[in-house]
C-alpha cells in the first residue's frame, strides 16, 4: 500500500467521536443494568488469544482473523467472538462453579474485511451466555432477554427469526445419508441461495419423493409459524429419532414464548442457518428499526465446551452496538446526547485559584458538569465561552457571571 | 405506510426489457414510459411499489445494504459480487452462459496464461478449481478485443448468441456455467415485509414455472 496520510486508520476501523461515544456508553449502561437484573455476571477477557485454541474454535473463516505472532513466536489472534473465550473460562477458571452459569460481556470484536464501508473490522458487542442448561427453557430465556434488551433501547418493529440447525442437519441426513452432502446443502442455505439449493438437489440422483421433500423444505420459509409447525410435523413421520426430539423442542419453545407474549415477534424459519459452525440447536437473529442487517444473533452451541474439555450444553446471543446505533431512531433523547451534558465553565486566575476550585467542587458534588479553566490557557476567549451556557469568572479585574 | 412500501432495484441495459415484460406478466402495472424514462426512481400509481433503475452490477449492492428490498440481477453478477442476499427464484430470463474463448488454435502455449475478463472472481475460481494458475487482467467491456490485439491469451465472459465471438473471429474453448436472471431479496426485508414479499415471490414463481427450462 502507499504511504498512509496522517489522518488515516487501517481498513474498516472507526473513531467514535464524543457524541457517538456518549450514545454508545448510554447503551452499554442500559444493557449492563438490564443484564444484571436478569442475574448475569459480567466478565472481561483479553483481546489477544492463541490462534490454535480460540482462533480455531471460534469458527470464523481464517481470512477474517487478525493473526500475528506474540513475542514468544506463538500465533495469536485478535478475538473474533466472545462466546469462545467465555467457553474457555467456563471450562477452566469457573470449572468448580455449579451450573448453570449466567455470564455477560461488552467487548470489541475483530474481524478483518477487505470489502467496503458498512462492515467495520472492529465492532462492539454486548452478549450473554447461559451455560449448562440444555432445556428449551434456557433457549427461551436468552431469546426473551435479547428482546428485552432491544426493547429497552427503543428499537422499533423488533422481529426475531428462529431456526434449528440440529433439526436441519438431522432431516438432511435422513434424506441424503451422507455427511458431505448435508454440509453442502447447509452451506447453500447459509448462502441464502435457494436457486442453487434446488439445482444441487436436482443433481443428486435422489428419489422423487426425497427431492420433493428437500425442495419443499426451502419453500417452508414462506409459511407462517402455525403452518411451519404443521409442515415440520409432516417431516417427523418416518424420520430418525433426533428429528422427533428436535421437533418436540421447537413445539415447546413456541409454547413458552407464547407464555412470555413474545410469539408475535417470532418468525419461525427452519431454513435459517447462521455462519458460525459451532451452533447445534436453536439459532436466531434479531432485526429492527428498518436496518438492512441483523442487529443481534445467537443460538445453542452444545459441542463447543467439549473442545475445552468440559462437555456441557450452552446457549447465548450477542447484540451489535454499532448496528444498533444506526437502527435506533433519532429522537430528542439522542439529539440531547449529541450536544452532551450542559456544562458550566469556571474561568479563574492565579489569585483566585483556591476560591474557584472550591466553587467548582461544590457544583460537581451537586451532580453538575463543571469545566475548570485557567484564563492563561485560553487561546480565543470568545470561541471558548461560546461552548458553554453558563460561565463563572473568578478573575482579578472582573468577577461576573454571564448566561442564565 | 413506509413499511408497506416495497422497493425494487431493476437492472438497466441487457436484462431490462426482459425483466419489465416478466413483471408486467406477473401483474405489475408498469407504465408505458418505464422503458424510455430517464428518471432513476419511479413510483407505481396505485400500488405501494417504488422502482429504482440501477447499473446491473450494482443491483446486489443496493439489495445487500437494504437500500431496496428486492432486485433483479444476473447470476453472473451475483457470483462475481458474492453479496449476502436471498437468491429466491430463477426467473429464467436473459439466458446466456459463461465461457472461455479466444483465437482458434491458440490455447495457452506459454507458462503464464493471461486471461482478460469483467469477472475476475469467477475466472479465478474456475482456473483454481482446474489447478491452473493464470494472470487475470480486469477489463470493463468489449472483452473480445483482448485476444485479438494480444492483450490476453483468452477471455472469460458471458456469451448469449455467440454472434460477437464469431464476428470477431473468436471461438469458445469451454463452457463454465449457465446464466440467467434471479430474483434477490434483502435478508432483513424478507423478515420485516414477509407477507408482501412472499406474495411477489409466489406471483413470479407462478409465471416462471411455465417458461422454465431445465439445466442443459
């Protein structure tokens, strides 16, 4: 690459200037409080992890990892997700703690991209992981929690698409009896390539009945929840055992969501297959605010902890703060955040330093924002004064208050 | 109100006429002036539809970012751009195929095969799968010139009738894949405006099923 200009940053990285940072911090606080109320404990992990452990287990494409060597020559990565580091902790430092564990985080994640704007390489995510509970009640809890967090932000028209990759895998295997073919079918679903899916099915030499069943599977995305459930039921007849139990799980989940009165926000879509390959059961994505990308996603990952030698079921989600920021509607609250808090300026000189400091601290103790500024450090007095609604001067020549 | 409005990106150029005919057949009341207008945005009078007229290679971009809900795009453009959109229906219109072509009798004699193309990803993918390393030269149009003037040994491009190749004395070496236009949908629009979009998909499937020709 050519020599960078002084103002440039590496590709896909962003600055958060004070107005955006204020809005982000407010979201962080909101999420922090709500997650605490649900009994989730926050933790932090390092930004760097070993490539052989977290890098591999995170299931992020190699090309998307920021990968380099530490001082000892070990390949390390900037963490591309938080679920994997939390799985590492749950399996090691928190090994002695009774299950289920409820853990939460707010962290910056790193995924390299070579494409263009709108896909930052570093983004902030808040998430929760419920580890050690394999029942659909745990799935309902994390979905409800995710919706609750999104609602707290004022995000409009929230919808959550819910699928089940375990069901997809079991059903496909029943149809084609070959793991590699299942992987390719699932990959076409992940690529959202319905046309390619049908073409691949046609190329497989399946019985007409099996091919028809696979094609109808893709079409089922167009069914509403009740019709999807009816359709899934037809798939269970004559199917192998896992398909049956996954179907029961799906029924239970929808019933439980009904109790929480969340079923109106749920779009049951069995064709939903996310990119992270560690998911094993329910998967979901949250949308809202008219944004063209999902603001949140998650799912069940029952095999991930086994990679860290503590096999146990787990489920969780992450909310992308960068996307949420552009999805939440600009209202008066946000306009207020753009301007920031009302600030009082106290301008003083050497003779009045103690007096000014005492005054500023009194106002600060009262919960107000005060900027304490020596007059000698001001370059342009009018421009400086223009930033404040109220100015208090502690100066030898004048001692006045301007503004309201 | 805004939620019920469906926005559609239409590709200008080669596919445009076919796409308009198809949409009219599916029951959209596109105005007579649709094909001749210079306007880039067009609202239907009686139905909540807004059409934007974009360069074909840009259609998947508008759809991926959610700037529009759905679009019509060639499979060539979709493969090249690799955008994250639902490819829901093969419209079976504007059919052609992707091919390798060049001068008769001249098939890569030296170790560095130079390939000129508008589709560097598709071309690179094709040669990598064959286990060949080639040098790609990206061009934007009139690709057929490249082998004639000695810029490249061969080209990777779409061929519809084969007339342009023939008129310029080129022959097809290999056929990569069949190409036709697809209906694509933004993944979030598909969730948020599901009923309206499903209705459109069903209408379009209804008319394409009759004309669909299987893979050859």
